[in-house]
């Protein structure tokens, strides 16, 4: 019978397990054997895998992380590694490989495709939502939820002390999590890679907003969301600059890896299942080197390079809502 394999790679994201389950269940019904490579591309190089069947998929959908474990694998960029991976897949008789991960993982999949004749299908799993060709990525909704719950808690303590809080959220080069996390938590200001111009402009803007707010409503709490790796001198630098200029205590909160964890929310489970199940129906069809995504409620197949060649723009509706409801003036 046909043999297929799955791996999860790059930053883990809630919903990866639900995606694995969907692929395994559809494969089992179609009579295919499934194996799961461990630790991303490392497992492919070291021939580390486990067999996956429906019994192991029980009670899995709601679990965060990935049962296959994820990892970075820098050496996978070499031709030698891709050749070794191809030989390993052939040795086991694998004909289709599913790669669940972000854009880096898709680059790896494309690289493998230059050396392997089998079928390669990508599934977008990352909390960053920075993948072109799909309206959302698996894990993104849960990460927003986690960020929002955290900011809600920060708001309570910020209110009690009428303080300014600076909350750093993930999203290395993309502001989706920052923007929608800021909106949903009714934060006051958001600093995003797509809209950031320079330090001075941002500082001035925040001060103007903060002072206006205080004139109107008195001394209230003020929550600023900052995308990670964006402020040139880091979050501590922004805290001290704000403290100097506002003469108010400013407290930093770095949400960090909690945003990757937790049980996936329904939206991520559903997206993971829809994409995983659809992907499994493509096994053996003359289509390879693609990502399965969702656009306007439809499953779509997008050539892998199109997923990373351009950066995905923030959606207009969220940006417009931000300018209408939040204090940012720079949009
Ligand atoms: P996230 O953005 O959520 O962290 P990601 O999939 O983008 O997920 P990366 O660390 O960028 O995460 O990439 C994951 C792995 O993909 C790398 O560790 C490496 O094994 C492989 N990879 C990335 N880029 C390439 C490339 N150009 N060629 C071959 N393999 C690559």
C-alpha cells in the first residue's frame, strides 16, 4: 500500500496535532500507511520516525504543541542534506510528504523537492499568520486569544495603579498578532513592523495621545502593544524613554512563548482539520510543491514559492478598525 509521511517544523503552533489527526484519519480510510518524522527535518535526516494510526489520534485534537516535536535544522539548507532526506524517504517507500510549518519550513520543502521525486504538500502552521495564499494559519487564532487574555489581566492591574504598560507580543516580521491582539484587547496603542517609521515619531505620537487621554479622562491606565524585535534598543529602552518623557511608571510585560502554547481554540482546530483532510485527498494526484490553504471558505493549492515571495499585507479592515478605535495616527 501507499506510504505517506508527516513532519512538523519551525515554531510549533496550537492546532498542529489536529492537523496531524485529520491527515492520519483520511489516510487510514484510504488504506495508506502513515509515519511521522520526529523533530522536523532532523528526523528526516536521521531516519527517526514513528508509525501513526487512528488509535494514537484519540484525545489529540485539543492538545497544544505537536506530538511529532518540532525543531530547527540549519543543516537542511545544504544540498547534501536534501539528497540524504530524499534517499531516506525512498528507502522507506514514502511517496508523499506533508510538511506542517511556517515559511522557513516551506523553503525547506521546496529545497527537498529539487532532489526528491515524491509528492510534497505543505500546511501552514505558525502563530504569525505571515504566509501568503491562506487567509489564516493554524495556531494564529489561539495565539491572539492567549495574547488577549494576558492583556485583559494586565489591564486590571494597570487600571488599579493608573499605570502605563508596554506589552510585547510575538510576530517576528509580521504585525497580525500585534494588530488583532491589540484590537481585541481594546489596547490603546500598537507598534507594528508594517507601520513603524522611526523612534522619534512613535514616541511623540504616544505622548500626544497619552496627554490628550489624560486631559479628557483623568489619569487612566494606558496599554501599548509592541511587536517583538521591532524597537531598535529593545523593550527596556522604550520603557526608559517613555518613563523619562511621561514622568509616569511604565511596566514592561513580555508575553513570549506562552503565545505558542495552550489548547487550540475552535477556529484553529477547524482550520487544521479542513486543511489536513483536504491535503490527504491530494495524495497521488499530479500536484506537488504546493501549500494547501484556505481562502474565502475554500481550500486552495498554492505553489510553495508564492507563499513567501511577497510579504502578506495586513488586512485593510483590521487596519481601518485600528485607526477608528485606537490612538494610532500613523496609519
Ligand atoms: P515560524 O515562522 O513559525 O518560526 P518557520 O517554519 O518559518 O516557522 P524556520 O525556523 O524559519 O521556521 O524554518 C524551519 C526550518 O526549515 C529550518 O530550521 C530549516 O530546517 C528549514 N529551512 C528554512 N529555510 C530553509 C531553506 N532556505 N532551505 C532549506 N531548509 C530551510
